[in-house]
DNA sequence: CTAACTGTATTATAAAACTAATACACTTTT
DNA sequence: AAAAGTGTATTAGTTTTATAATACAGTTAG
């Protein structure tokens, strides 16, 4: 079951979008697999200290995007084929990277400098992710 | 004068935050210099097709951060010393890059792959920025 | 000086995001 | 079968974001 263990609530954008992002990235990473059960709306609500309606909004949008499937009474399940998975991968990788590149450009950072910085920061936070 | 020529209104987050981001990145890039005049609130409002109050909110927050200085009646001016400039640079570069690195990690992308992707996307959009 | 422009302030409205408290029917578990 | 858990729906209220219409006093340019 998708437990949202390593999910961290940012102070950035809307919560329901953060949840959608988390699921999509998990699918791309392979840590969230097809057929897997989602944690229930109420349980996630309690876990994050967030209103159930906010979770419902996220889950509802995930269903509209054809990423999860809900039948009344039972837990929602992930339902993505390989095509969708690849779509999401391409879309997210490009989108996030393009945003970063544009940010670096607007700050007048050269390609070499930007890549070097990214590599440095990558190595810094290296110990935390590999458990 | 800061004309906001190359400013593009995203559909992402709040408009007033996009304006603040634009100014900060411009300062880091050196395209926005100390002492320079800001475009007036009304003029920018008309240029972006956005309510004057939204611009005022952005300018007000920029002043609270000590980035611009406003005297009633005259145009607001940028007022940042080298220390502030360096603070903003460090903060923005780190913040944006860390966000990208974390995104790539959460998608299970390796360091080499991520950096290669960034380099490819950097070269793609290369013709547009150098005029 | 005068007219135009500027920053600032006020009040009102609306949509989006989030919280709160329920309620009901369906599924799973015991 | 009964209880607990689940998806779904409704109504109400708050905060944030953005719009709209003015108004006033200080600065600048003609």
C-alpha cells in the first residue's frame, strides 16, 4: 500500500497539487506500481494533519487523469499502463528541468556553472536518500 | 528604467510572487542594477493586463524585503547593496537547484542521467536567450 | 504654475484553496 | 450479521489571490 511515508508537506503551492506530484513522481520512479492500493483519504488526512476534503480533491483529480481508480467502499487503486507511465515520465522530467534551466538563465548563470552547482548540491544531500 | 520587457506571465503561482521573482533574478543576473527606477505600478498594471493592487502588493513586499525604496509621488527605485545582492544570489541559486535535484531524485533519475538531460535541454532553448 | 504622473489608501466583489462537521451507501473484516 | 472502514456528497465558513472603482497627497515635467 502507498503509505506516503516520505511525503513532506511543503509551504510552496496548494496541498492537493503536492499530493498529485508525489504520486506522479512515485510512478515514474517505480516505487508506486500499477494495481497498488492507495492509503485511504481519512488516513492520509490524519497523517498529514490536513482536511479530508483537500485529500479528496487530490484523489478526485488523480482519477480524472486516469491515474487511480476508485470504487465506493473499497480503497482506491493505482491504474496506469506503460504508455501513461512513459507519458508522465517524459512530461515531468522535461517540465521540471526546463523550469530549472530557465531559472538559471534568468539569473545569468552559464551552463557550465549551473551544471557544476547542480552536481555539487546533488552530492551534498547524497547520504539522505540512499538508505 | 526596469521595463519588464521580457517578463512573461506564467499560469503557475500567484502573480505578485512572479513579479518578485523576476526582480530578484534580474538583480542576480546584473540586468537590474542598484539605483535603477522601477516602472510605475500603473504602467506595469496596464502592460501585464493585471490589477494595480496586485502590482502594489508585489512592490510593497519588495520594499519590506529592503529591495526597493519608494517615496510618495516619485518612481520606486532599486536599493540593494553588494551584501544583499550576494544573499539573494546564494539563496535563489541554492533553492531552485535543490528543488530540481529533489525532483529528479524522487523520480528515480540518476545523477548522470539528470545532468545529461539538463545539458540537452539547455542546448535546445539556446538560440532564444542570446540575442 | 499647472497638468500629468506617482505612491498610497479605502471599500467592495469574486474565485480559489482550505477547513469543519456531518451524512449515506458500499466494502471489507471480524 | 455486525462493526469498522471506505468513497462520496453536502453545507458552511475562513483565508488567500485577484479584480474594480475611487480618492488623496506628493513629485515631476510641460
